[in-house]
């Protein structure tokens, strides 16, 4: 794939290189990047302008001084080389493929590096976040909710971190769905390294890895809260699965509320520290979630800026073979295994998902379908 196929055809190769050089400058965030392009009409013109013109815009010397350095030129050339590879892209904010929901943000990234399928960023997304040191029930909930939501047509978006993030990505993949990982590092500095296999699977299954940071940017603590606005900005809503009051997941939830997105939280035991952040969100107005139906109810009628409706709740009830059996008559787990021909372990796992979705319940040792 040539670099020209990885960005908007309205941008020349020279302008792309100039924008990559601007993007590499220290202390040049999204607002300053746009200010330069607005003042000079192009990145090429901005790079050629005298330092006095940059100072007149209120930009610090730390931005202007390195713009013609050999190091900046070499790193920009390395980024262009990265774009030559298949499934590696850069989306500028004026690229028609740039995700429309994210573009609404005042501090939307001027460019996004994407490994995988960029089109997945325009499919309705739900973010799932939570503690890095999650409990086993929290991890199980993350996987089950992600699997169910992905089966229902949502892309699951998270941060590839250990704990809830990783479980959410895994659940979406296990359900045959797609997932997006927003990194707090450059795409060439994947973190945490133990999720390298998960990241590869995300791409293989039609999802994407995304970062606004330079490709060679290593892990830096300040970049992880910053990337949270992208996780929430891409999504219709944010589900917090398990979090302490000091968790970074609450930053994502706050940003989501500020961006006009839905915020959901799964409650837990009052004795579990990992539930206190979720309880705080619920007290502050987040939707209490016990099944995916609670999420879907809030999103019915929602449309993306491109006019795509949010997925409806129909697919689970219409397609699941166990529900067909239960609508006919109540069954025990063993009877369902016999009637469906599934192993009992598979039946029990499926029933757990359906119960989380609010589609079945167990009474007196027999499973019943619940009316939607």
C-alpha cells in the first residue's frame, strides 16, 4: 500500500510530510496545531514561516525551534515509511474517513494513526472501561457484557490496559465481534507488551488500534488520561464495569458526560472497594446497569452523525437457539443440553450471558425466557 492510499487524496504527499513534522513538535497540542493551519493555510507554509510569525500566534519557542531539525525530518520520514505497510493508516481531521463523533470535540486529535480497519471507527461504538486490578467477577462481567454487545452489533472500544480493558476486548472477539483499542503510546510502542497477541487478534478480526501520539512515543504517565477523551469521544456511551474512586476510568466517565455521551455503571457489593467508583457514578446520575437491555433502552433512537442508527436489541432474542427452546417451555440446564445438543458447559456459559442480558431467569432450578 502506498502512503498516498493511507490518507485523504485532498492532501499532497508534501503536505502530509509537513503535517507529520508539525505533529512531532513538542508542546504542540490539537488546538495549537489547528491554529497554525488556520493562520498559514497549510502545514508546509507554517513550517516555512519565520519564528516571529509563530511568536505572534502566541506559540512558545519550544514549538518553533525544532521544526527544521534533522531529527524531526527523520521521524517524519519513518512515519511515511510506516504508512507504506498494509493496514496502516493516518486519518487527518479533514479526511472524510475521520470518525464523525470524535470530530465534534473541541480538542479532537488533528490526526489519528490507525493499524487495522479504519472503517470500524464509524460503526456505532460502546466504550467499556474499569480497573486494571479487577476482581474475577468484574472480569467475567466485562467479558460477558462485551460479548453480548458485540453480538448485538456494537463495536467495543477500550484502552488495551490490563484488567477490565483487556477482558472487554477479549469478550468482543470471543463473540465474533469487532473491537477498537485506543493506546496511550505510539503504535510502534505497544503497551502493555503482554497484550501484543490480543492487539494482533483485534486487527485480524477486523478491528483497529488507534493512537494520536507519534508512532515512536513510549509509555508516559501523562498520556494515558489524555487518551481517555478519545475512548469516550468515539463512543455513544461509556460503561464502567468496576472501578475505585481514584480510578482513571472515572476520568473517562466524566469526559463522556461532558461530551454529551451516555454513562453507565455496574453496581457491586458495598464491601468491595472496586465497586465504590461505580456507586459514585450512579449517585451522580449514571445509568445503573444490570443487563445490556438497560444500555440499549438509553440508546434507542440514537443515530451517529453519519445517520447510522445504534444497533437494536433484536439479534440476541431472534437468533439464540436456547431462547427458542425456552420460549416453548421452561427447561433445566441438563434438559437444554440434551435438546440443543450442546455440551453442558457451553449451555451454562450461554445461560449466564442471557441472564446478564435480562433475557432469561432461573426459578426453582428451571430456566425461563423473560418477555422483552
